[in-house]
């Protein structure tokens, strides 16, 4: 029997990815890309490990999802990401023409919404606030530990 | 003897990269990253070949430059790119904290400046218009050929 999963279910999978990032000393942001109720890509932030500012969870997930589909456009896909995307990732989302972007918690300093411009594709639906407190807590824990 | 090269010299190298893109049927945009008067990364747009919307010339050049330097920050580097960066690439430039961005020709439709927001890092110096007509001509030729 096909079970239809909720946004919360998929955000929990993104959260698991963020936990992997935390364990590796990376800023704890995780993402999954879902197509037809199935996860086709999972990734977490690896800017430190890969020594590459472009290696955000979302960017790695977009590349993996396109590889999986054999199509660089992600029209039928939803990105679940634990933190509001930055300008770079919102710009990549624009190019991929995602159907939906679901993020857990906002990022007032580095999130794309601080620009005051909708940088996503005009056809992309935006949902926010799913598992917000858990995902925000990971970020708080990470930056608190950094300051000690 | 160390010869100090001009912005035009390095933009010609970016132009050569754009020509490679054109030869391969890609949107003809090329980039080089220069550090201390030396090219440390060269790249051209490969979104079709790599089937990946994130494979813009600038993104590939940032990753290659960081690999070369062993440092994900490009504080002492200049990006030369034949066309105004898009939002994604401007966002990546922000993270890399480039010293300078030099682009040849503007992109009214997809360039980051259409947002009306400076998406580059506040410390990044912007120079435009170097070899503008040659680089714009490559784009015109590409899109004209597409329409035939």
C-alpha cells in the first residue's frame, strides 16, 4: 500500500541530515528533495569538509536530484530544508524551477527573504514553519558551542 | 620579469572559456579567477553537459579556485566573468568574499542587479564593461542561432 507522507515526515528526514552536519562540525543544515512522495536526494551542509562555500545542503541536494532524474529541472519536486535558504540557494532554486520549497526556520541574517525580493521561481510554492523549533534548536546549539 | 596584466587581459581569458561553451552548445559564459596576477581557475558554463542548473561558469570557478588555494574564502581574488552573474552566482560570490568582481556585459533578464539589491559581499569591488561588446556578441550569436 502506498502511504502518502506529510511535510513533517519529510522535514524529519531533512532534520536527520542536519544532525549529520552537526556531528561533523558543520553548520547544521540538512535537506531532502522529494518527487512523487519519494525522497530522491539527501544532503547536508559540507562547506568545511569540502572546503567550498557552494557546498550548501540545498545545492548538493539539487545536483543529486537532477542526477537521479536525468533532468536538471525539478518541476515536480519539493525541497525540504531545515533553515531558510540563502541568496545562492534561492537563486539555484529559481533555476531548478522547483514545485515547492518547504523550510523549517527562518534565518534573519543570511536568509534570502532579508533582500525583500522573492528570489524563488514565481511558480514555486513556499511553505514555512514545519518543525521550526527543532531545526532552530540545532542551529542555536551549534553557535552556542562555537562561542564557548 | 613579472608582467602585471590588465583587466582586459584576464577578461580575454574568460572570453576564451565562453567560446568553449559556445562550441559545446552551452550558453556562452566563461570565467576565470585571478589571485596575485595569476589565473588559478578557469571554467565555462556546463549546465547542459552536467545536467545541473548549478554548473554555471562562476560556480565551477569558485570551487576550482578554493581547491587550488586550500581555502574556501577568496579574499585576494578577482572573478572575471563575461556576463553579469545571476542571483545564485552573486550569492556564491558573497560567501566567497571575493575582493573584486569584473564582468563584461550586463544581463537585464537574469543578472543579479535586476533585484535592485547589492547581493555581492559589501567588501567586494565591482567593475563592469571590460570587453563588453565582444562578450555580448557571443550571447547574441548563441540565442540567434537557437531561434533559427
